């Protein structure tokens, strides 16, 4: 039986999944999302500066830490597929978001961006707790949280961006980094922890 077409389809799907997971990795989603959140929270271009600070602390600093550890040979790539090695990343994220939040409080940042930082901090605590026993998807959690935050702070129309979250979940499963349950759990955690501080 000729399986060439089937093999080609699987290779094509994996290639597409790789593009999706790289384009919508947490640091990229947080960079765009936090800039939009800052603008929406402030209602003025100055909010972009607060958004950039949020993106730096929540996404770029952790990504930089992962790259530094990769250069030392600690991890093979940014995905850190071994669940037992992920704890240091979460602690770096918690410290970075906490530091950024303190700067925002001192600088009288808009309430919306402060609540978004709180939501991301709480989400990270949840991810850390679950990660001690189960490999929950961080990429799915971030993709979901950013959409939920934008929907709450700016406009419900942002809920349409959950198509991006679904694509991220699919890519993680297609690349065999996670199971369907792990991506769904991550997306649910991201949405729940993002919405709670903003709607409470």
C-alpha cells in the first residue's frame, strides 16, 4: 500500500504546527497582548509604555532566562519538555511579574494593567502548583489568558481571538508536547485566572 500521501500529510501538519507554536509562543503573545492591554487600560498612547513593561516582565525576561539556561546546556529548547525541570522558570516569572507590578504601583499605572499583572501572577502560581504533579500546557494558558484579559479590559469582540488559542492548543498536541487534556486544562486555567481579578 502506498502511504506516501499519508506521510506527506503528517509532515505538512507537523510543519504547520511548528509555525503556529513558534509564532504564538508566550513571549510573542504577551508582547502584543500587553501592549494592547496598556493602551486599552490607559485610553492613551502612554499606556503602551506600561504595556511594554508588562510584556518585559511577564514574557521577555522569562524567555531570556530560558535562552540563558539553554546556552548553559540545562535545557534542549524553549519547550522544556521535562516537567520536573520547569519549576525555576515559574519562580523567575513570579519574581519578574512581582517586580514589574511594584514599579507599576509606584508609577501609578492604570488599574487595568495592574489587574492584568495580578491575573498573570495568579495564573503562574496555578501553573506551578499543577506542574508539580502534571504537565499542564503553559503556551495554551498564556494564549487563553491574554485573550480573556483583552476581552475584559477592552472589548468582548476580542473573544474571537480564541481561534488563536485553539490553534496553539492544536499545535502543542500535533507536536506531541502535550495531550489534549493538558492543553484544555491550560487554556481553562488561563481564562479563569485572567477573568477573576478583572470581573471581581
